C-alpha cells in the first residue's frame, strides 16, 4: 500500500514494513524499530531497554561480536543503535547492492542474540562508564534532571540510561525475560529509505524474520501527569551554571503541534530568536541559550536551556520569564511569524534530503502510532499557522505559570530555592 510517498505492508505475524524510495541515491538506510523504551520499564528495571540494545551487538547463534563488526566493515557500511523513552532502534547505512547482506546481519542480531551471562557482566561495566560520563557532563545531564523534576511520578520521567544501582544488579535472567516479552513481531517496525524497492524489503523480512507473532502491542500508562511548580538545585563544582526551565507541552498528535514548532522557533530556536537576541546579544549574560520541545503519546514538554556564570543565574532566569510573559501577553509580529515559518520549512526540506532522516521519520512515526504526512502536507500545515494560533498556544502552555526549573552550579542547595515562584 502506497501512502504519501512511502509504502507500507503489515505481515501476518505483526511486523510492519515501511519504505521510501529515493532513486537518485546509491545507498539505503534501514532501521529495525522496537516499541520499547525507558517509559515501559518498572523502576526496579530502569535502564534495561538500553542494556538490551548494547547486548544485541555481543554475538548471536551464527556470529560473534567480532564477526558482526568485520562484516559491516567489509561492506563499507555503518551499523549503530540508540534507545529512547518510547522505542529502541537498530540501524545501518550501506550501498544499495549490499542491502541483503546488511539486513541479514541486523535480523540475526535482533532475533537470535545469545545474551550470555559473561556478555552481560562485560557490558555492565561499559554501561556504568557511559552513565558516569553522562553525569560528568552537566550540560547533558541537566535535561534528564529537568524531565525527572517535571514528571516526578510518571514513567516518562525515568532516565533512558537507567540508574547505576539498577544496572549493577540486573541479572541475565531478568534481561532475557524482558527481551522475550518486548522483542516480539507485533512490536517491531522495519523502515528503509534510499535506493530501495519495497517488495525487496518485504521479501527480506519474510525470509529472515519469519518468527512467531505475539498478541498485542505494549500497554502504556496513558494518564497525563500533574505538574508541580518548583525549582531543584544541584550543588556541583562546575565552572558554569546550567539552567533548564519549562513546563508541560503537547502530545504527539495534538492539532496545535505545528503552532508549537513556530512558537518554539520564535522563542529560542535560532540566532534571531527572542531569547538569543535579548539575553546573549543584548545583555551578554550567556554563551548558549535555546528552547526546545518534545512530544510523546499522551503529553510533552517545552523548555529553555541556558548556560551562564553562577552569579548570573537569577538575572538569566528572570529574563527568560520576562520573554515568556511578553510572548504570552503580546503575541508575535507578522515578521517573526514569517521568518520562523521559513526557517522551519527550510530546515525540514534540507533534513529530508538524507536517507537516514527519511528512514527515521517513517519508522519513528509508525512505531509510536503517529501520523506520517507527505512533505507537501507538512509544509502546508506550517504555512497555515497564524499569529492567533501562536499566542493562543502560548497562553495555554505558559498562562498557568506552572513552571519547573533545574539548576546545576557551584552553590548551596538553598540559594535559589523559591526564586522562581
């Protein structure tokens, strides 16, 4: 079935296959998406999805870890994976003529990994080092800390990497049990983009992923979490202070999601944005400042990040709040609106010239149950956003003043408490 420039097939065992043909290329990017992420994990298994992602590179019934690496090196291709809150993805990029070879290795990894106890113990050390490295990067971990403060009791607040305490104690039995529960055909999406024929990918799936299906897809928490306005301060001996301030956003399929993209861009999406011009260019109080938004099944977030000197934290937070209030109360100009739309459309078109971005777009949307629009439809939705839409959404998101802030810096944990509210 062809839909909006891509083709989609669903097999009897539940595997869904999506392809988008880009005949001018000589390469294919393929992703095997599994609908399981950190939000699906019980707290006592926090980080297990990411752990499994690592283990699938450690060898199968047919291949050792070394042979997997050697086969992809011989193809001149790329092989990697990543975990997120709602999915795990294994992907490769190879010459179109090597698609069959690459897919065979990837299917073998996904369905026939050994996950031996010795591999679990070895990879445990690697993951603990990854967590330690992440925690040593305050400009990275501040975003995780913000999410956990925003969604205190919701599964979306859990870290993708998990906690060191859990990773240290996870056993191979728990890991293989979790893998068998979630790595089922009904929870797998195969997506490919590039110089690829849809029927060829379907044939590869039928030949190499002919596994028994399972009933149903992951049942997830669907309640929208309540937001408790508060500030969390982490006292660390850093040279720079790091701030994230934000609130609840929109779910993935919300009709105002295109207005959110425009609002986000105007607030802090580039060098001409309000936050960048006001706080960096005019006041020279920060080196880096930007806004961003994320969307999930039932909710989302919109937030601002700033890196500044510790003595400027209070001033920067006040200025961020002022710009948010000005956006909410006075709206945006026609010039800002037009510039933001053009920026979003240009970035979107340029990003989709790459097969990896095309594969990610269709694979992520399918595994998350989202709508896949054609490029022309996307551009039309962005063009349809009005000044009234942006201001209405700003009032909806920020009007209640339910702001949450996290700050990392070299100060006592009481210095900024109560400052935000």
